[in-house]
């Protein structure tokens, strides 16, 4: 039966979205690719018990792109986020929020290197302006 699917396969839903990859006991488990209704790749990477878990890349509807570590369906661990405006964050995440050490670079070249808490700049860090002048705070 469908619920018992194990091994490699494809599953399609009524809305047109699909998953192509590995299954275990009817759940997405192992390497796989989830595609949206229009066939755009939403997530490519590792799954564990139907959740994104391990290494993978996710394309958000608003144009953001994340590649890195996942845990139980959340960005968690080391990762890189690209925004449509050209901003890039490289660092650690905890349950979808920037947490710990990270570097945010804006399109104009400004940069923040330092600590993040609950998705916000917090703690020791260095701001570098477009001329390369550093401000510690």
C-alpha cells in the first residue's frame, strides 16, 4: 500500500506538488526533492521521518534561498541565506533564527560580523562600512 512505501519512488498530491526520492515506511526518508505545483524545486536534500533533516537547500516563495543544515524541519546548524536584494548571511541557525556566530553582508558591501540572538544582532560584533571602516560594539 501507499502507506507502506519504502525505497526510491515518487509521490504526487492532488494540488500538483510532488516528491521524488527515498521513502521508509511510507514517509519521506533519505535523499529527495520536493517540487511545488508549478514544478519549481522547493527543497532538495535529506529527509528524516517526513521532515527536512540533514543537509539541504530550500527556495522560499519570497525569493530567499537557504542552503545548509536542517533539524526536524527547521533551519538548524550552519547555513547560508541569500535574499533577492543580494544580501547574504553565513552562520549558525537555531530553529529557523540566526543564532550564534554569523556574518551578514549587504549588497552595498556593508557587513556585520558577530553574535546573533533570536535572529537579531546581539552581543559582540563588528560593523564594517562601505569604506572598510570597522566599528566594534
